[in-house]
C-alpha cells in the first residue's frame, strides 16, 4: 500500500485541487494562521511601549512578512505547506527583555532598535548554519534537559506579565480591574473548552474563537479600544526599520542568537511532523534549505521590525485534519497574507483587540509550551545527574528573575543582561552543565529517546 493511501490524502504535495476548492483551502490556511498570530503584535507592541498606531503598523508588517516568509519556504526552502509565523519563543524573549529594560536603565525606544539588529544577526547565523549544513551540530547543544528547562523558565518569566495583562493592571489608573479579570476568566474558559471539547477544526482555531468571544464581551464592558481607522490610505508598503536605525547591544545580540538556534528544534519538529502526516520522507537538503530560509525570514523580521519567525508545527495538524497537502492552496494563502499586510486598515483592526483578551489567549497558548518542556523532561532517565542539572538550572534561573531592580547596578552591561534575564541565564547554565561540567559520557549513556532524536536530526 502506498504512503498516500495509508494517509488517505485528498491531494498530495504535487496535486492541484480545482480552483474553487483551492480558494476554500487557502481561506482555511488563512484563518488558521491568523488564529495563531493575530494577537502577538498587540501584546508585544504594548510590552515595547508602542501606541495604538505603532501596534497597528507592527500588525501590518507581521502579516506581510508572515506571508512572504511562508511563500519563500514553500517555493525555495523545505518545500512543504508549513506556515512561518511569529515564534512563541521569540515574542516571549521580546516581552522578557522589555520587562527587564527599565531596571537596566534602557529606554524602550533603544531596546526596540537593539532588537532589530539582534533578530537580523540571528537570521544571518541561521543562514550560515543552513548553508554550511551544520543543523545537526547546532541542535546537539539543545538536549531535552536544555529545551525543557528553557521552556519552563520562559513560562515562569512571562507569567507575571500575563497575569498583569489579564487583570488589566495599569488600564484603569494603575490597579487591577474587576471587569478585566472577569473578561479574562471567560476568555480562558472559552479557549479551554473549545480546545478540549470542540471538533478537530474547531479545536485548531480555539484561539480565534476566544478572541472573537472576548472582543464581543469587551464592547459592553467598556474594555474594547476603538479601531484607529484614520490610517494613511488603504494601501501602503510596510515601513522598514520602523523603530529606527538598528543599534548594537552585546547582551541583546547574544540573547537573539541563542534564541534563533533554540527555535531550530521547532523547525525540525515541524518537518518531521509533516513527513509523518503526508507519509513521505524529506531529504536532508530540505532541512538545510529550511533553516537557511528561516534565517532569511529572521533577517526580514529584523529589517521589518517584527518578531522573529519559525515554522509552525501546527501546520501538520491542519493537513492531517483536512487531508490536503497540496502546495497550490498554501501558495494562495501566502499571497493572501502578503496582500493583507499591504492594507493598513487590517493592521488597525487587529490593534484594537482588547488587551485582557490578548493576554488571556496567550496564557492558554503558552500552557502548551510549558507542557512541551515537561514532556522533554520525561524523555530523560531523571537520574541524579539529570536532577542536578534541572534543579540547578531552574533554581538559579528563577532566582535571577527575583533579583531586586538595583541588585546588578554595579556590574557590566553584559553581566546585567545575563544575570537579570532568568530565561537566558538558565539556558546558558544548563548548556554548560550538560556539555562541559557534567557531560553525559562521564555519567552514563543517553536514553533511547535521545538517541532516536539525535539520529533523526543528524541524518
């Protein structure tokens, strides 16, 4: 029996459905991608101190470059229908650095230009990794202990930001808002119920449903900002370096490069998931091209002043539900995203998502990331070595998050960024413990799951 028969695909990668069906499938991709990325510009923009017009511009650029990056990947990269979008790891780092900036004496306007250069440099590194066929070597740094610890630490570091946003702290004069808290509880309940009890496609757009319900409820509660329709024209090209001329900060560049390398595991996982969904093996060259094109996407993100990109592993889930792997609808979807990114009113509309709604859906979404981290721990033997590595990483990383604002004032800027950023501190410390101070070769062999992963990534 052929792979296609086993998967029961309606349309294979190289088959084109009729025009009407292709348009419907493209709209399905569009809705699915918007559900996974529409709220990110709002939350990141607010964290970076942007006004509503600035958030609208960020939303417009995010749509444009999401479509362009997806189009480049399917045509010249890994060649699979996997959408590129704002990475949860990337926007988590953006929000984390924004929260740290005041304590480090860095204005948010400067942080934004630092991030432009940081994401751009990370993109260049990924292009070099993909072009030099170094994907396996780069990924070998990120063992289950490292990736698990990073995801858990990032969740802990972002938890305070999520809860403050859900409670509306600062929205009504500085304190928490009972209306915002009630709205957030309802949105979380809607997203959870839809995710757990809905039909397959309904589950895949649970975030979009949560946003819609929350937005409608926010209107009578007085929590929905107006849509800034007074935009400059109906059509406009995205503004490049919208936050200003890029500036250099060693800590931001280091954080960005490490983040770029870390999300490589997402890319590999996305391709592996799509392989299993369509029943076809992807050649190793496709992995290298995919990494290089994700690097190009990050370069575009730096130039376009947006969050860094990564292929969404959820793309395989949508193909599995619809049984449509054809590239044609995906190409139409990518072109549609580019067109939406050329329409400022669309960005203005997305910028008016109520803030508590945005933070609520992201809190639920990030539960899965923390869950992925815990699953990575379960792939370990959890012997004394593993427990020491995980324990030291989590305790020191969490402790770094709790340092008072002025505790690191007398230290060099790079040290302040490292020790003030529990996520980055934990990641670097875990890598050192895993590969330098407590290497596995001196304490026993890797688990079977790790060996299988290593063979898949390095084939």
